[in-house]
C-alpha cells in the first residue's frame, strides 16, 4: 500500500498511543482514525484521532461505533472492534507519520463516527444517555 505524504480525515494509522494515565509501552500500538478537518491538517503539528479497540464491551452504546471484523481496509482489524468516539486524543503529526498507514475508513462508517462524535461532544441529544 502506498503511504500518503500527508494524513487526511478518515485515514487509519497504527501508532503508539499514550494514555492520560500512562505512556504506551515500548511495543504497544493501537489503530487510530484521523478525525481532524482536512484544511486544519495541512498546517497542524498535532492531530485529533480516535482509538479503535478490539474490546467490544459497550460497542452498541451511542458514543461508540461497532466495526464488524474486516470492515476496514486494514489487515490489523481481523476481529470485531469498536471506535471509541467519547475519548479524543491529540497526537503529534510526527508520531502519526512515523506509524503504519493502514487505509481509510469507508464513508458510511465515517458518517456513523461523525454522529457518535456529535453526541459525545454534546452537539446532539440522545435518550439513551439520559
């Protein structure tokens, strides 16, 4: 797969992702989805991403997006997963670009992520969260 020169919204990378409560272990890497606006990405030094995890607990919650196995164009997504849309991460552009490019999220999945993000950030209301 050709590695793009610059990330775009919806691109998937496999990177070291440091958590708020602890730094990533040396070989610990996670799939992430770039969610930042493409125009902002052209000048960004830090990038907003969401984590993809194979822990599917609460995958049907309105602030997550369930991903059936192999729906993403990425060999690393070999089992059911979810996108955690309620936790935004900021990563350095250099860390993203030094990671492994894994493809791009399909448009229909990105639309679900957008809805979950709007809900998570309080721009939409959901009876499920009351």
